[in-house]
């Protein structure tokens, strides 16, 4: 088992002054590290009978897609406002300055479907909680949240209670 | 072998009047159809010794990621301007109105790497050609282009010569 943390590149002051950005692209680019990351995410939800992976635009698509392929589930995509062509429902969530809006197709899942919400990073949990609300509006049953990276000091997982939160790599912030 | 075309939903007048949008979300949502689509894309590049799948933001990530996982290659992501945190090179390409800019990390691949460029849709080929130019600037060797859907009457594959173009589903426009 390789230490996947060595494939995460820390970049100071991105996207702005004072923020340390954890760049996952070296991990994606390494075939063994990428495979190991997906396998670890899959292992954490083993036995849960997941029917859909829910991937959040854009980096969430990367992990949700490979997990859906590996575990033979469906893949549902959550997109920024105006990108989905069919009837949608949406949820807004707070950013540091202003709001953003996420959408999902109204017929993306059927009621009672067992879903896992997937993204690359759990920070404050604002996006993940908004996506959870969208899924609940569609009648989905949230089995858990799966992330590659969790920034533990931001306590995002508290916002996602009572659902299980699985993350492969932890950084303080 | 299922007919994957039945999982593509045609939506008229999206994103604007006169355009027929081929919505792939029903295909993604169906586990068997999604798996079959990825397997078909993989089959078409069989034996080519690909080292990296290059995925274009955002829907391209879906197919490049699952292919990278399945074929045990690295995954390189091409993003819209300003999203990548490290040193980048970029390429602009023409849209119907104005331009858009795509970026890739300068160290994403090493010279001589064998890569396949992956996206959901081949239309006029403008985006794919721009991504090809980025990859060539990095010193990558383009093995081919892989798409789920090709709009054959738009003749995008002519813009991608002399490289092989593989597509799973063809529609006229």
C-alpha cells in the first residue's frame, strides 16, 4: 500500500492568499495511485448495496464515475445552473462571497434509491449538504458520503450528520 | 449487446433554439448501459499501450476517469481557465460567439507519453483540436481520440486528422 499523500501537491495561496490548496492532479496522473484511491473509496462503502453514485461537477465526476464503473452502479451528475437540458430541481448554497446553484434532473433517480454522494474534497461541507438536500428532494436514500480528501479541522462531517462520511486522506486544513 | 442509443434522450432547442441536444444522463444512470459504453470505448483502443487518458472539463472527466481506471492508465485533466493551481499552458479555441480557454498543468505528462484524448461528444472538433494542440505542446504522442457520441454531419473528425477517432454512437447532427 503506497502512501497516497505523497501524490498530493500542496500549493500555497491558491485560489487566493492564505489558502493552502491540495492539488490532486499528481495522484490522478499516476496509474497505481489513482487505482488505489478508487479502490480505497470503494472498500469503505463495501456491502452497502449502492444503486447510484452522485457526482458533483467537476472534480466529483472523476471519482463518482470510476466508482460507478467499478461497483456497477448508475451515475448521476449534479451540475452548475443551466448545464442540464431536461427538467431540473436545484439547490443554492453559500459561498464565502455570494451563492452558487446546483441542479439535478428531476427524473435522475427513483424514490427510495440508495445513493452515495461523491466528491474530491470535504471542506466546510456546504456543497455536500446542498447536494444531500437535492437528493432527498428526489426521494433518494443517502447511504453515505465519499471523499478522497477531508480537511478535518473545518469539521465538514458535522454538517453531514447523521450520514456516514468516508474519506481516504485527511489533512488538518 | 444492448442498443445504447435508446439511453440517449433527444431534447430539442437546447441550449438554444434550433439545436437538438443529445442528453447522455439516462445512459450514465443505467449501470449496464454505462458499463457497456465504457467497455466499448476501451475495446476500440485495445492494444495501443496508452499511458494517459486526457479528460476535458466537465463531461469528459466522466469517460476519461472510468477508462483510466479500467485500463490502468494515468488521468490528466484539462480545465477551464483559472481552475488549475500549478503552472499551466493554455490554448484558446473559437466558440460560436467569442473564445474559450483551456488549461493543463505544464508537468502533466512527460515527453513522448502515449495519450488518448477523451470527451463525451465530437461535434465540430474545435475543442478536441485545441486539446490536441495542448498535448502536443507538452510533448505527448496522440494515439487517438475517443468519444461516446459523434455528430457525423459536422465532420469533426476531419479536423482531427491524421489521428484515429473512435466513437461508440453516431448521430447525423
